[in-house]
């Protein structure tokens, strides 16, 4: 397995920063708990993503990934602005991040955009964004009140919904005989990839933990990011979708 690790971390941390920005913006406008720590973490995630993006492409990229790099940098600037009290910056931050996430998804499409192999990353990447944002934003380390009366995390509903969707599509994907040649080849490889199945199983573990109450919130966050890193590594290193990663050779 040959993996461009900076590319993996570029996409994962862009999605983490975008998800945190989305829920921080929501908390600023619809909640009582402070979101300063969430904005700080969103900015830190954007810094990691920006540096990883530069390492992944040896500087500035081109095409969709250039859009993703610019969007990630704008996310960083606006997250810092929101941290300083700029109300418009919060909205711009998560919208910029969302543009970056979709640009990353488009760049990972190996064939036709609206084919099965094209829709797979277009669905998977936004799901990962919401999962990471929800699971981390509800931590008391992000400023959430540790209220025993609240049985589950604050964002357990969007978290569970997105986890279930991701679990179903990632579990089914390797098991079907796809007409799409790109999806079919990736499915055959994923079926035999332990790291891929670890990511699938761990997403189910997070669902189970989310029913156990607030005591598991930190564990949920750790398992969720391990799950998504596992899936993303397999996505780029063990699937035709990762053909855009020029350090990995799939087609012979």
C-alpha cells in the first residue's frame, strides 16, 4: 500500500475544520454555550490542513485541489475572525470550508461526475464533515456545559443520522457487482482491505457509544476520527478513486 499521507490529512482536517465551523456558527446563533474553543479548534484544524495540502502537492496545486487549498486558507482566516467576534466571518468560514470539501470530493472522482463512482465521494466527504463536526463540537472540552440532565451529546441526532448513512454505504459498496468499472474495481480492492473494514466497523462502534450517554463523548470523538482516517486512507491507497494521487499507481 502506497499512501500520500499529507493528502489524507489534508482532506480529513479540512473536513474537521469545516464541521467545527458549521456547528460553532450554529451555536453562536442558536445556543447559550460559548463556541470560542470550537472556533479555536477549527482554526487549528485549518492550519494542519493547509500545511498538509502544501506537503501533499509540493506547494500550490491546480484545478479542484487549488480551490480546496484556497478555501481552507479562507476558512482559517474567517475562523480567526469569528473568534474575535466578527459575526459575518462565521458564516463565511463554514461556507468556504464546504466549498473546499466539495472541491476535494470532485477531485477524487475517477470518471463521470454523476456515475456511481463519482457520487460516492460527493456523498462520503460531506458525511465525514458533519460527523467530525458534530462529534467534536459536543465535547465539554469545546465549551459545552457538562449537564447531567442532558443524557446524550448536544448534536447526537445529526451525528447518528450521518453515521448510519456512512455505515450503510461503506458496508454495501464492496459487496455489490457494480456496472461502473471504476466502482467495481475499487469494491474488489476494498473487500480485501483490513483498514477499510476497520473504518466501517468503527463507525458502527461510534453509533453504539452514542447510545451509552455523555460518559462516552470523548471516546466517540476518538473512534470517529480513527474510523474516518481509516476509510480515507483506504479510499486513496486502495481504490481507483485515489487515482488522482499521483504517488499511487493503480492502473497497469
